[in-house]
C-alpha cells in the first residue's frame, strides 16, 4: 500500500463528519459555544502528540500500535495497559459511531430504529474490513470524498450567514443552563469538554496500525500521521465554528438533542436530508477504517502470544484470499456490537479519557525512547524536542485535572479507564511475566524480548 491509501484509511478513521455531527454535538451539549475553544485547545494538544507518534511509528511501524510501542520503550506492563485501553476503547468507539448513525438515517428514513441500525452498520463494516487492504483503501477514499463535501457545504452555510450574537458567544461562551436558560460556561466545563474534542481529532496516530502494509513505512509513516492531523483539524474545527456563528437561533441550536442536526435543519429540509445521508455514509466509512485498525492490533497480540494458544492461533490467522486477519476482525466486530447496548453519552465519556491517557503514554515514550536510544532506528525525528512532548504532557495533565474536578462525568471516566489498565497490567503479571520473557514480534520475526 502506498502513502495516499494509508492516508485515506487514517483520515477515514478520524472520521471528520461523524466527529462533527456525533462527538461534536456532545461537546456542544457540554460546553455550548465554548466548544469552539475546546476544539482549538484540542488542536494544540494534538500537535505535539502527533509529532511523538510520527517519531515512534517511524521506529516501530507495527500493527500493535501503542501496545507495541509502549511495550518496547517503557516495558511490557505499560504495553499491556495500552492494549487494554485500545481493545476496550476500540469497541466503544465503534459503538459510538454506530449509535450516531440512526439519527442521520432518520432524516431520510423516518422511524429508523437506533439499535437495529447500529448493529447492521457494525456487521456491514466488519464484512467489508475482511477484504483486501487495497480494496478497503479505495472504498474509504470514495466515502471520504463525500464526507469532505458534506462538511464543506455545512461550513459554507455557517460562514455565509454570520450572526452578531454568535460572535459574542465565542468571546463569552454560553450554554444551556438550569431550566433551559442560556448561561455562561465555566472554564472547568470547557476543560472537561476538551477531552471530547481530543477524541474527535483522534485517529491520526492509528496510521501505525497499517505500518506493516505500507511500503517503506519507516520513511513514510510520519508523513501520513502529520497530514492526517492537518486534514482532521481543518475538516472539524471549521464546521464547528461555522455552526456557532451561523446559527440563526443559537439558544435553540444549543438546546437541541443534536446541535449539528438542528443547525443543518435551518438551511432547509432538502439540505438537511442530503447532509444527513452524507453523514450516514461517513459514519459507515469511519467504522470500516476503525475496524481495520482494531483487527490489526488484536492480530498483533496473537502473533506475540499474549493469549492462550487456541486464541493466539485464531487471532493471528490470515485469510488465504484477502490476506486480512479475518478472525480478529470478526471478534472486534462482535465486541463493538455488544457495546452498542450501552448509552451513547456514557460511551463518549469513557472513550475520551482513555485517549487522553494513551496520548500521555505516547509523549512519555517519545522522551524515554530518545534517552535510551530505543527509537534510534527510526528515520523521522520530531522538531522542538524535548519541548513538544513536554508541552503535550502538560496539556494532557491539565485535562486529567479537569476530569478529577468533575465528579459527575470526568472522575467516573478516569476511574473506569484506570480499572481497565489495572486489569490488563494484572493479566500480564499473572499469566505472561511468570512463564518467561515476553516477545514483541513483527512480520519478519522477533524484534524484541
């Protein structure tokens, strides 16, 4: 696979349209017009993280992604904690996008059942993800073009009809308060919402999942990661800003169950229907890309001998025709289907904090990798070292503090993710460490022990 194919898959995994219409709507519900600030801060957080991903992925372009990187640089226990966050978070991410699908199908097909649509989308994306990686790159590329056109249309509508009250709301953020009244939004609330905005941008680092299928990955993967972030930021921050400044009735849009849907409805029923169908297609596209990423990480664990022998054989099995990890793909699809039975708001909260923790691990790995020389084999070196990963850690730390200060949502999410990390670290200590040295392997054999 060449760089454009990897870029299509990676940006499709970021899923700009679904991020704006599903996750972005949740961020707006939390922070009101402060969502623009949340997305701007999230961009600042993601830049140093992307630089760290680029350097680490150049050194370790492995399907195991953060599990392989943290395991090699920081030690196996840290790799297993990342594995837990990614396996659980991968399934939850699929469920988030799948449950968001029904809201947009309902515009074109009124009465679309939420759970049935979500489960059907999971099944469809799982089947497509079993196909050859080049076929998937072509499919996601075609969907991605539609997705970007939808976001461009939304952005044009918002910026072409600005409203003075919305400009004021950018400087003095407001949201829906008690009783439905418009009230100022605190910085603490915006800080918690920023975790959701980071989640919306998330996916640029997932390019490493395709490192074993990308030609000359050590030299080319950094390009894919950095351009994926640039495209993701442009395609998400601009529509969110356009929504706020272009809303003819900002209080009504902020109070709507789906602010993004309420905004496009103001442009007329035909526009709303076309955009909603485009968003539905984008959601399916995102699910295909994320399924590909999730499956390759689970495949890597089977190759490394993480599980009991029968599971290892199943997870590392390659389809004879499509050359894809088909069993791992089906397993991750099944986990995503199970997660669809959880509430959408809970899913967004749990996955957002998990991503913040993963990003912190990536920044620490970039610092440690340079110090120990474990990343010396990579062809890419980030600029502004060590300040870039240090800045990333500082910003991520502030987001974790904001989570701790929020007992209703943030603290619960942090505790849940720490529980997952502890469970997988305990699994490593109890079942892996005692039986011998853990072997991190690549497509051509053992890389590290």
